[in-house]
C-alpha cells in the first residue's frame, strides 16, 4: 500500500482546534493520511515519556512513522571525534524509533566541505560501514537507515551515490527526495522517463524489495546554480517537480513507498493532493 503523510504539523492542525502534538496521529487518521515524519533535524528535543506516548498513539491509529535524524550528522568530517558524535546521533535516532514505534530513520549523510568529491565519498562510505557495525552491535537491525538524496551540489547524495551506498547492507533503504533531485537536474525532472531512469537504476542495483518500499520526500523546491534554496508549497507555478508523472510511475512499477510531503506550510494539504492525484491515476488506468 502507498502511504501519504506530512513532515511535521501544518497550521491546519491548530486551526482545527488540536492543541497538543500527541493528537497528531488522531488528526492524520481523521483527515485520511497514513504516514508522518517527525523531524529531529535540529536535535533530539523530545522527552522519553512523550516519545513513548507518541508510539502508543501512532500504533493505535496505524500511522506509519518515520524519523528524520539531525542535520548536523556528517560522515565526511575528517575529525574522528565528530564522526563518533555522528554515530551517536544515528543510534539515538534508532532508540527513538523503537520508542515511537517507527521503522525508518532518514539521514543526510554528508557534506563535501574542503575535500574532493572522491575523498568525501570515500570517508562517507568508510564511516557508514563503521556506523552499520554499531547499529548491529546495538541490535537495531530490525529498523531501516534511509540515506536521503540531497539538493545541493556541495552535499553527498545525488541519486546514484545514494543507491550505490545502499547496496552495502540490507538495513539501508534509499530516501528519494524528488524536490532535491529536481534541484540537481536544474529543473529537468519532468516526465515519466526522468523518473524511470532513477527507478530502473535502483531496481538494477538494489532489487525489488528496497526499490518498491523506498522512502519518498516530495515537494516543490526553489533552486539556483548551487542547488536547493527553499521549500515551496505545491501551488507554486515557477518550480517543480509536478506529482503526476511520479504517480504514474508508482502505478506502472507497482511501488509501495511512503510519500512524505515537505511543503513549506501546507504539508498535510499537499500530501492529500498527492494522494488524490495518485488515486485519479489509479482509476484512469484500471
Ligand atoms: Zn532531509
């Protein structure tokens, strides 16, 4: 089953009279969404008690939960102390996943910094190996670590790099952020063939299970020559990508991803829009 949901809570949550974030699973269920991404991008600021209560609610309403690890993780940092910190942030993310009854931890792997691309990729790959060892040592191998495709050229993670890294281990599953991919392609993620290229490469390298159950971030994103500038809402007319061709690929390739919308303020509304576009495609093709 394809699942749709927002990253974080739209203003409509509060407009609808909800006051505490513990009500998020109930709210999502009421408006007809099935997934949610909780962001620890700025750090792990959630008490263990709240995390556990969240887990109970997410399970009760059958909302599929993913977590976003802190943005300051960087596997291409040449400093070993910083690398140890990055590992601890990943492990902490898995502890939260366990408490909050989620399955997927999304992570930005690295930035290139002053290194060459090859050096940064080498460090990222080596440190990912070490991180995987820690994950297994701590018995988190029943969860997925989902490296994300990034939107700036200075970051590690174009779609081929992410797919190639995900070959390493069964717990690595790609996060395709199509807003980001579109930034790196200079706005050329437009038709079905553009998506096909990405999924064909993923099927070839990662096989059916990881490709069909991949994690998706979708939103329109403004970009410059350096890549990503900022996230927009889906009604923006200047920047892409548009959801229709991707909805067709989901149907044609029988994908069952979790699609998380990262629009600026309308993530729940736009997630519902994506869902209805997908349902239209399904009705048309059946
Ligand atoms: Zn991200």
